[in-house]
C-alpha cells in the first residue's frame, strides 16, 4: 500500500511518515503542490494525504487537477481552516474525507484504514493463498488459523507477494513497492526480509521461490 503525503510543514510530514511506515505502509512525501502534481501524474499511489495550504499550487488546485485526470484514488485533506466553506469546497472538488489540524495520529491512521477499505469497493480486503489469509485493512495475517507475528517490513512484503501470486518480482521491483523515495534499502536487505518471511510461511506450506538472476515468486497454491 503506497501513500503520498503532500505537506509543507516538515515536522507534521515527518510525524505522519514515521507513523504510517510503522503501520506498514510505503510512504513518499512532497513539500509543495507542484511536486505533488508531478508525483501524482508520473507515479502510482493508493492514497493521497493532502494539505490545503501548499506553496506553488494549493491543495485545492492539486485536487482539481487530480480529479480532472479522472484519477479516483482516495484523498484525505488536511486543513487548518475552520470555515465550513473550505471543507465544502474540498469535498466538492473530489476529496473523500478531511481532517482539521491539529489532529491525533490514531485518528488519522483510522481514517487511512477506512479510506483504503473504501478504495477497494468491489474487491475483498482479504487476500487468500492456500492456508494463508491476510487482511489488507487490519494488516493481520493468519497461517492455517494461527496468527503470524510479522514486522512492518514483512507485512508490506507479504502484501506485495499476495497481490501478484505466481508473478516473478525482481529485487528492484520489491524496493520500489516497499520503500519511499528517501529510504535506502540494499539488495542484501531485501534478501534478508524475504528470508525471514519465507521461514515464517514455510511451516504452513506456503513457499516463496527464488529464481536465480530473476527474483522471487510466491508459488501458486
């Protein structure tokens, strides 16, 4: 699950990024509206957290351009503005939810979960692969009925594999989906993450295969 944060307050952006990454999301962050518009045009994201008061392009303009491209990703608007008119304007432009500053991180995380769940209308939030069951919203996995203890990185990695069972994923692709722009993750680190996840899955008969020189694949159930 990849999230873009468009927020010009460095402290707020850092807090959101840390909190959401700890919850298992891949997070990228930009500090102005022009950068947000470019990122949304060239990249793929599952959710946008958008501050209204951005420099260069306002959050409203970013939202207007996003919906003008008929892009339907969920958008959570952050605003320090208390006026009802501003909230109405954001919703009319296509925002899915809004949150007034200051806010509690727990509430923001709950809204993120709700929006990502809503964004999967028509598809189940639960991914299954043989005896493995994974709830994308709650970020909880069970193997043969038993709860799997996974780190945030392992949860994110598991979700990537479950979304593409049978597909070969290179280390570069895993880095792209697993990490934000400002995170440095080596190929050796990817090998470690895959090794740890593989050991936890193999006891239940779920196998991640290594294809030398190509990458990894979650074998079909």
